[in-house]
């Protein structure tokens, strides 16, 4: 697993032998701290368990859940909980698949503390030698807990926001790809009888954006496909319960302040009705701009702006617009899901 990936949802065993999962209702929706090791023989493992026990009240204050994960039997885990007087459970991963995912070696000396965000994504893997893993885990858990506040939402568009689809390095690579690519200026989709063509909006009446396409055979497209499968498709399945078949050719778009780059109100539902566009995906690649927010005027005046690397996913039937960029340049990766 890499940082930002969803942690696999496999059946684990609690200390009584009952089946447990990280996505179960008692666990999901909280920052999750997992102390992962094969067996408890190493003294450093016992010391880290003791530190997590000591910090347990502070994890509780951050609405966070702590568990340990081993490949020992449930009875052995229950005995370890009693011996060390642990206020949290130790779960068993009988096949070791999840421990493998956390990078735990096959010996009894390998261990790590993983932090998982409330939506099940891997936030950090803290290993020996990286400082004080339990203390670092508490800092991360508090940050995850405080990232949002209880707020009364009176109106919003039916869209899905997904953070951290791309890391900073991938965002930079895509911006560099745009810099070196052939620009397609102000292209808008035009519906034909059975297909879609693209024409330039020469008068800039609705769209001011320069795009560079990523060829489907380009290795970069394959990397993005793999990230979509790991980080976008699972969220779409959970939120929309809609099977995903494919996506259209990827575009990297740039809105520039020099011409007040924008995209006026429009819908994205053009294309062959036998294979319609279902969802639009827009992933911001940078933060150093102002303006250029996304709005869905049928649902109000509120605006949306995912952080760099974050995606907005929404139905192609929704009327939406991109406000003019005021300063800087906004780079975004765009595609449509079928």
C-alpha cells in the first residue's frame, strides 16, 4: 500500500474469535491507529504497545480508535491484551495479507504504526527509526479529527469530493506534461448523430482554456488509470453504486488569468447515447491561483475548489460553470466516466 490508497477490507478476527473489519460501523468514520506486527516477542513492540496504552485517553479525545494487528491466534492476542493491560483490542490477520500491505516483514522483528483516515485511506506508515511512532500517530490523528467541524449544510450540489488522488510529484509531472504538449485552445464538444466532435470556441464565448491530451498508449495514462482504480473508482462505487466501464481520453487543462480563463454554464452529457458520459472528473493540480472555482447554479451560489491532487466527481447532467481565474494559472486533469 502507498499513502493515499484505501486499506483493503478483509475479514479479521477479534480477541474472542469474532469476525471484524476495518470498515465496520464501530470503526469507520474515525481516525484509526493500527499497531502492526507478526508476533509480540520483540521488546520494542511491547514498549510501543505500552506507549499506546499510555496515550489512549488522548486518542479518545481525538475521537480516534486504536487497535493492534498480528498474525497470532485470537487466544494469544487476548492473553497479550491481559498481560499488558491494554485498553484497546488486538485483532488477528490469519493470512497476513493486511500485514503484508503495511510492509511488515515475515520475521518477528518487523513492526509499524499505521494511521488510517476516517474514510479508510492510508495516511501514514510510521516505522522504527522514524522518531516516536505512537506520539506521531497521535499528532496525525488529532489533525485528521480537527480537519472538519460540525457544520449545518443548508444546500449543496450532489457531487463527490475525493482528496489526495494524486500526490505532489504526480501533479508536478502532469503540469510539466502540459508545458511540453500541443495545446488545443478553447475546444468544446459538439454532439453529432452518433459521436462527439471537438471545435474551437474561437470567440471565447463560453470557454477559455488550453488543453493537452494524454494519449491512451502513453505510460502516464496507465499510471493514472491505476490511481483511478485505487482511489476514485472505490469512492464512486460507494457513493453512486454505479458500475464503471472506462474513461475518455485524459486532458490536462490550464485556465490563465491573462485571458480570465473560465468555462461558462454547460452540461457534459454530449456523446453517443448508446454509450453515454455518466460522470465528469476534475482533479486540481495546483493551489497557487485565485478564482476559478466550480459552481453548480441549479443548487445555489456556493463554490467548490478541491485542494491540489483532489478530485471533484459529478453527474454529466448537472449544469455547472468554472468562474474566471483572477490570478495565476489553474491546472486540472479532466475526463469523463462511462
